[in-house]
């Protein structure tokens, strides 16, 4: 084992200069110089969060003829994608618009931001992204912000016998500037500034205010002497763990809730030192509102808070101030972010006493995903070959679990000719005869509760994990193993709602049938993957169609004689894709016209150019070959050598072309063989 030289490692990977840069200190005048050069330093919390989101790239795409913006910040580039949020870009656009309006001072900065949605719908992920993002952004030059500390070369009574007294709420140094000169100061610093305009709102916290007043008395009102002799400005790095600029509050049971957890409390040990419990230096400004100043505070399950706490939120949002015990209103600069689920939000709506809070809340819905591809991405992030190298997850396993989850969230379509599965596929971008983008947009519009109910991704993740634990020793996880876990879990999780449980079981049966069709299709394609055989079949079909449409005869390649086109042969192919007898002439002319158009351009027809014909040829070849390889004998354990060789070829195709492993390919073949065996026995 190679020994590590720690000195060499640190010299190559760690820069002392970076540490010094992030721990910059300077004078008050140095800070004014920095703000003059880059006014963004003095941004408020809403402006900083908006700029942070926009500092990551955006992209746009069209959905139902509407341009949608994807903010790549929500891909969680900071956390490596762990908290990436998929499939709700429209709702994330509303969230970013909230911050944009607040950053411009349009009024939403005086509101509580409430993320509302069912359990497991990414509310917490969004909150974590914002908190992580702020931490990261505060460490960049673009997101730099500063605070200050008081210092005295002597152990001053003003600082309570200390040489250093950090600003308890890490205030912006500009708030130290006296009110009577602020207008002139701002006019001066903003002169000729076409970008961000510096603003100063409110005053420093009671402790800073007290110390400033005492030093002003000491220096006979000479503000700059106080700044030069006792203020040290320093870089502020936001950190949830260090309780700097990022706070999180989770309600406990109502008996143990105490508002001092939000606004701070008296430090009884210091009362003797300062002689009074109303001296701000004897107060701990360490409530969640205090420590979250300059950043963001997250309220987990916000509407479970005691009513007294909710009243604290009213002042904190509308007045942007809090009321610590025994002190005047204290200004704060922070984003108040709460999240709640549906039952709690309904209580708020039905509580007439909470009208004031409703009026001060901006609700952003965070629904479950309703697009299948995006739901699959959630599970691929957690269950993949990199994270689970010892178990192969069979093709379609995660897709089928995701399909069931999405089906439970969709509202039954009002149109009688549209099934729930068809609706799911339309939402996922598939085409369906009689439905265009406008129709799909209308489907979404009429389903007002879609995504606010149903099975959560968390439930699916738990059941996939259970299946891995139970069946992982086999080396492969297939959809049926996951289906079993999904269904058995309903007995416990939905014991109090049997109607919903029964409805979800019916949807699981639909998904099982969908999987049956998909795996049959995989096996059919693997059997009919012999391109030369398809090309021969296609050439034969085209020859017959050409003879039929041009009222000619076709030459029999074995006898050399001219014969009538083989109607039975042509129909055996066309019936595979449901071409009705009355439509056969149209289909055949369509094929010949296409071939003719290609010929004019000097191009040759390839069966792959026509998706429907390609599928028909595959199905026809499968029908011709499945009996030749005796597919139904797979389940009998009595397979001759020649048949076994053919089966091995099909397996290798499933592995090479469709992502199966040896075990899952065998499972798929056995399952499809059992289906055909049942079909054969039913016919006899």
C-alpha cells in the first residue's frame, strides 16, 4: 500500500490564498470602496437568491406551443444532482418569477413563500437547493457579502470586557451609517451607476445599536473615529451548519413550542455582568430569524406551527422585522420559505382567523410529476449500475414502476374514447390519432387536481429498495419482483382507505399488461432481428404490391413463371398492423408512391424508412419463425440441440441490443413462451 505524503498532497490540492480570500478583513472605508466598485455587494437577500439562480445557465423548449424555461440551478449542479428537481418546470418558473419580482421590489419581498404539494413532491429538495445554493454563492466573488465586528484594543466595558464583539445578526456595515446622512451617501455612491442601485433599509440590531451609541458618546459624535477605531469589516460565508445566514425551523408538539426559538432569548448568565435583563448585550440573538438574517429561513411543515408562531411570521414578512423579548422591533433581511402538504393547507383555508396570513402568503404548487420520462429519471438517479453494481436491473423495471406512480396521479379523462394509459402516453409526448398539442393542452387544463394526489416517488423508491433486498441475491431485478412489492405495500400504507387501494391495484394490473406487451415486443424483435430475412420478406412484399397496383403479374423466383400477385401473402403482412380490407388499396398505393418519389430523387427504398411497414414485417417474420424455433418448448425443459442454439441466438440479441443480462433474458423468454403456450392451449 502506497503511503500518502500529506505535505505534498496539501501543497498540490489546498491553497492558503483561497482561505485568506474567503476570510478577508478590512476597514469600514475598505468596504465602502468595495461597494463603490461593485454595488451588488449590498444586495438584499431576495436579490442575491435571484442572481444566484440566474448565475447558472437556462435553456428553453416548447411544450404545447408555449416556451418553457428550464433553470439549470434546479439540476442541483452544486450537490452533484442529488436534489435535482425534474418535470415541474412550469412551477419552477413561477418560483423564479416570485424572486424576480421581490428582487425588483414589486411587493413579493413582503410575502411568505409557501411551497404547497403532496408528500414527496420535491418541496424539501427545492428548499435544500436554495440553501445549498446560497452557501455556495456566498463563497464566490459574484455572491460575496460582508458583515462586521466591534473590536477594542482594551477590554472595554462597552463590549462587556471583551476585545471582540461580532455583530450578532451579521448585519450589513452600511446599516451603521446614520439616518441623517443616508440620502446624501446613497446619491453619491449611486451617481452614474446604471446597474444595481445601493439601498439601505432599517437599522442594526439592538446590541449593535447600543454599542454604536456608546462609542458615539465616547468620541463626541465623531462617526468616522468610531468606524476607524472599532469596526472591522469581514467576509460573510453563509452556512447552515454554522448558523450563519441560513436557518431551519421544524415545529415540535404544541406544548413545547416557544417563540424565543425564533427571536432569541435573554442570557441569564450575563444579567449580573450587565446589570439588567433589558441590556441588549445580555440577550442571545440566536433565534432562527436572527441567525438567518441576510439569507433564508426554512419552515418545515409550516402550517403545523402554533398560532403564536404564525403571528411572528406576519410581522417578519409584511414589516420585515421581528420583536425580540424586551426590545423594539428589529429589522431583518431574509427570505421566509415554508412548505406544507394538502391537509394542512386546507386547514389554513378554512380558518377565518388566519386570513391575515393567507393574505401575506404566495403559494407555489409543487405537484407530483405527470410526465413518465421525468419520473423514470428520479429512479435512475438512485438505482443504476454505478450505485448497485451487483444487481442488474432488467429493462423496463424502473419504467413500469414509474408508469404506475404516474397513473395514480392522473385524473380520468372525460373523453370516453381515451384511456388513462393513452392519456399518460400523450402527456409523455407520444402521438395518438385524433389528438394534437391543443387537445393535450386542453386535457391538462381540465384536470385541475392532477399531480396533487396519488403515489409519491418516495413510496416507489422504498419498494424498489425492498425488492433489491429480497431478490438481489438472484443477480437480477425484473418488473414482476417490483410489482409484488408495490402491491403488498398497499395493504399497510393504505389500510385506512380501501377504495383508493383497490383503485391502485387495478392500475397495477393495467401496468402489468403494458409490460406484457412490451416484453413480447422485445422478444418478437429479437427473433425477427435477422435483417437479411426481413429484407427478403420486404422485397417479396414490394414485388407483389407493385404487380397488384400496376395490374401486372409477378415472376415466381423458383419456377420462373409469371403469376398473379399473392393476395394472401400481402394480407398476412398488412393485418399485423391492422390495415383493414377496405384500406388495403390506399396503403399499397401509399407505399408505391413513396418508392416512386424516392426513385425520382435517385434514392433507394429501405423498409426502415416506413415505421408501420417495418413493424408489420417484424411481426410477420416473428410469426413465421416462432414455430421454427419452437418457442413454447422453452418452458418444457426438453429442448433439442438445434432449438437451443436458436434460443441462445435470441438471448444474445436481447442482451446485445435491448439491455438484458443472461438472467433477465432467460426470464423474458420464459415469460413470453408461457404466454404463447397458453395461447396455443386455448386454441386447441
